């Protein structure tokens, strides 16, 4: 079982680093600012939340095996709560959310969500 946890951590780190590199490359190729829109904070927060949620699910996997899916959805709710609490006010300072602001949060959110989902699937299979 420990291998599932270790594999998740490696996939999360590699996935988020790859996504961040691609994200910065696309911004650079389009002559857009690389580190605006809380991009670093967004990647770090999404990665930490994915780590915390998966760790919690991993720790309670035996006791709450039938509820893991609901707990996972609760983790997704937590991520959206953090978005609305932390990121949305910053993004809406100018009155609207532009595409760069949207991408700076939802690219790492999506990458972490996919990696988290695959990790939880593996967790449930064992």
C-alpha cells in the first residue's frame, strides 16, 4: 500500500512541474508576463491541497473504504472554497477575470485533479 502513496507523490510532483514548465513556456512564447496572476501561489496551493487530500484519504482508506468517493468530493469542495476565498478576490480586483488569471488557477487545479483521481482509483482497487 505504501507504494501507492509513494507513486502518487512522484506523479504529483512530476505532473505539476511538467504543467508549470509548459505553462511558462506558452506564456513566454506569447510574450506574456510569466509570474503574474498569482501563478506560483496557485501551483503551490493546488499541489499542497492535492497532497493533503490524498494523504487524508490514504490514512482513512481502511476505516472509510465505502465513503472514499464522498470524502474525495469533499476535498474538491475544499479546493473550490479556497479558490473563492483566496484567489477570486485577487483576480476580480480589476472587475473581471481575464483568461490568464483563469488559466493560472485552473491549469494546476485540473492537473492536480487528474493525478488525484488516478491515485484514488488505485487506492480503491487495493
